[in-house]
């Protein structure tokens, strides 16, 4: 039985927090489940591309959201749902205002909305000094989306089930993955539509994800053939814009290109900044590109005022 705080005790008047994006180093789709979800094995890594959230207390009992992307200003936004779920879990009525500065592309395979939701749970728990651990937050996170539990831990993790079973891995950045070029084609892709269109012939076992996990744990170079995303073949087939973007990255000199999640964002790893910057310069202006790197957020980039 949780101790329900009689009144909220914020540690500061304002609370700022970064909400990082992720890429999927692997994504094995094992098969379709009776509940409609797909059984997965996936390795996720947070990258230094982030949204910023600002929390402040209000005098009413509502959760208000103000977002730099107008289409996200809805009561169904995962940030609002996360705050409501936490308040309901502990019987808290304190109102709050959340400002969300969006930089991570939306519906892009980068987990932006899921990250915002997880960070909202963590930030409110910390800021309001609530008696909950990350493990306590897991069921709420999983109820909000399959990727949300990963972002409670961030960094590098091996995830199974529909994605919600998270096994954090020791921080390690392979030498050929020091820099990451992300390219977001100018289309939006619906995750449910991508999973629905996936033929059973693209199902695999968890071999690829386990091979990459073993290499990461042993701090070895990653076997390139195991950097496999089971959704990629079909996404490239169904969305010519993604195939064109992939060709553009390869033509510009990227040694390797993979889809992140259900896309449409592609990522290309590099061992040195100069090579990554050269490809970035060739594609910048023509495509939405981000030159970034893996990150292991120790404190989620929290800032207090
Ligand atoms: O869990 P989340 O709400 O993010 O999933 C969005 C949709 O993506 C699901 O409703 C389902 O159609 C699909 N999905 C899936 N298998 C997963 C994760 C998501 O089929 N493991």
C-alpha cells in the first residue's frame, strides 16, 4: 500500500526536463499475439536529440498542456495522459501546467511521444517527492504505450514482450557508432498500419537482437548483419520516399543505413565526426537530417529553478 501524500511538496517552483529520442539497433518481430500486438525482441538506444518539458503548479485541479506543435495540444496527448494516470494512481488533485517544446520529429519511429510520457512520470515523481520508484511506475508506463517503459530507464536496453519488458544493458558505445546521422523522410508513418501490413514471412526469432546484445555486453564490434529491423523490408516497399531517402544516404557516403522502429526515420552510424558531417552537409537542405550521438542520460538533463 502506497503512502498517499496529503499535500504535494514540489522541490522547486519550476521544473525543466529533457526528453530524449531513441533508435532501434535491432527489431525482431517474432509473431502476432492473440491480443493483436506483435511479440518483439528489440535493442533500443537513446540519442542526443530531445524535447524539453517545463512543469509548474496551477491553482485549479486540471492538467494543462501547451505545446509548440499545435496539433499536439490535445487532452489525449500522452503527456497529459501520463500526468492524469499518475494523479489518479495516488489520488492527487493538484493541477499543473506542462509546456512542451517539441524538437523530436513526430510519428517518426524515434519514440518522441513515449519519451515525453515516461519523462512526465519521472519528473512529477521527483519534483513532487512521490513515494514511487521507476519499477512502481512500470505498469502505468506500459498502460500508456509499448515503448514508454524503456524511457523510464533510457540509455541502452534489450526489450521483449510487446516492448514493455525492459532489461537495461551496461552503457557501451561501439566504435563504429560514435556518431549517428538521422534522416526523417517527409512523410508520417502509422505504427499500427506498419505492423498490420507486415507479412508473416518477415517474422524472425530473436537471433539478431541476442547477437547484438552479446556483442554489446562483451564490448565487441557489432555484427552488421544482425543490425536487423524486421519492419524495414516492408516499409521500404510500401513507402517509396523511405527507399529514396535510404538511397540518398548511401549515395552520400553512409556506410550503413537502417530503419528506426516503424519508421520512417533512417539512421546511419559513423565512427568519426568528419565523415558524418560530410554526409550531413550533402543532404542538409534536401532532407530533414540530424547529426547526433548515443547518450546515457544520468539525470535526464534535469534543471531546477
Ligand atoms: O503500444 P503502442 O500504443 O505504442 O502501439 C501502437 C500500435 O502498434 C498497437 O496498437 C499495435 O497495432 C502496434 N504494435 C504491435 N506490436 C507491438 C507494438 C505495437 O502490433 N509490439
